[in-house]
């Protein structure tokens, strides 16, 4: 069983973005998993200030707001309203001149699996604010107990892609209360793992479940997010979607992405996609361009059935969550998915700093934002 646990971890991080440093090797001790493998020990949520339910006109900087941690998709579709509420953390960057009399558009930023990087998430927040757009950088790791010492391989076992979907809509709700922000012009963007999250929240079911009384996202931008996983539901909120990736990035399957884009169009959203010639993965990264030895999902399609059961190429695992399970028990199920998808791993892709790709990508993004927001 521990073998499947390690394979499961490898599959989870296979769709993740490159870090500024080499990923740490797993430091999970067998003793950290009970002999019956009933539960994985996940960190406790940190003791944060009381979350805000409404933002004042002059608020910027770090904000604390209410979030939920469903962990797996079945918990979203079955009993999301009953989930425990805890406190999330995000950084709000406001542009000059924003006020109640002059509300500005905003973009919610979801970081990659390596965490928040100065050259990327904070760099984008600066770019957006310089163009009259507020930016909210979500930290989906720290509110769930991830620290600088947490092994890289464990981060996406602690905060799943389902958790970040929930964080996205929680951020939309709190940002919509800011008097200096136009709630009808709030978009979302993300990079790699976060890019997949930005695409997932096009699903109209999530909007109805997570933020039924809030205006939907006005736009979605997916920057080099892999396309191997969908939510198994084609109807979107109708918001426009932008996707950008490089033709030298093995972690993004271009043919599979085209299938996903066609489904998004059929679901009701427009799609604008760009492939940057010679670009790999994480081109904003400060590290030099190189061949990264990390894993990625290859020749497999991940999805969910109507009850939220995880599927690989249409098949479910013998490991499935049940109603009433704790996060630790759900984490055990996630770890066991390696038995179902152990043959889905590819190895190695190009990552690192590429100023030409970075410049072109930012131009595409800003043109898209300005078109949709009417700037």
C-alpha cells in the first residue's frame, strides 16, 4: 500500500509547475501512515485573524477571508454547504485612483504548485495594477498548514485542485464586496496547477454551489495549465477563456488541449488559444532555461463522474471516498489512486526563464483583459 501512496503522490505533482529550486524528495515516513492506512496526517489549519465578510474602500495588502476545504470533488457535489469554514489568506494590490466613485476591474491570481514566486504572481499583480486593474493573489497553501519546510511532493496532497476551486470562488465573493472594485469585472488567472484551476471554475455547477449570489468570473486565463483533467461536465458559466502554452512543453498535450477547448466552446464559452513557438514551461521563472526531470501526466485522461468519483480513462478506482470521511481519510484515498493511474507518467520537460515567451504571453494576456474589461 505504501508503494501506491508514493505513486499517488507522483501523479498528483505530475501536473504541477516547476519551482525556482529543485523539488525536494519525499520525506514522508512510513510511520506517518497508520498501519491500517485509515488516514494520512495532514497539518492543522493555522490560527489566523478573524476573517472579513466585507472589505472597506481603502483596504489593500493582506486580507483574511472565509474559505472551505472540500479536498475531493465528491464533497463539492455532495454536502458542500455543510463543510467547515476556516480562514484563507490573500494579498490585494490596488491600482492608483481606485475608489467607490471610480471602481476598477480585478483579476484573481492562483499560483503554481511551487507556491507564490516574486517573478510570477507578484510580477503579474504589479503589471495588472500598472494598467488600472486590481489583483488578488490567493495563497492556497499556507491556510492549510503548508510551510516553507513542507516537502514539495506533499504540497498538493495537502491542498488539492478541488480546494483551490473553492478558494477561487471564496475570493470572488470577498473581492466583490470591495467598494473600489467592479464586481461585474472580476477575472481569474493561474499558472500550471493554478491554470488548471482557472479552467475548472468555468464549470457552471461550481458557480451555483460555491457562489450562487455573486456575479460570475468575467474572464478565465489558463497559462501553461495541462489539459489531462476535466470535471466531466461541459456546461460553462459562459465567460470567455484564454489559454497559452509553449510548443516545447511536454507537460501540455496540444492535441488533448484542442479537445478540451472544443468542449468548452460547446459548453457556452468562447476560447482564445495561443501556442508560443520555442517556449517551454514556467517561462517567467528566474532559473535558466533547462531540461527539467520532473514528471507529467501522459496518455491518460482524468475526470469525474456525476457523483464526483475520480476516473482515469473512464475507469474508477477501488479506492473511493465515502460520506462523512475526514480530510485525512480522503487524502488516503487520493494517495491510493496510484493503483489506477500508475502507468500515466511521462518524464522531463523544458522549463525556465524565456524573456521572449514571457513578453509575448503578457502582451496576449493584456490584450485579452482589455478587450473583455473594455479598457
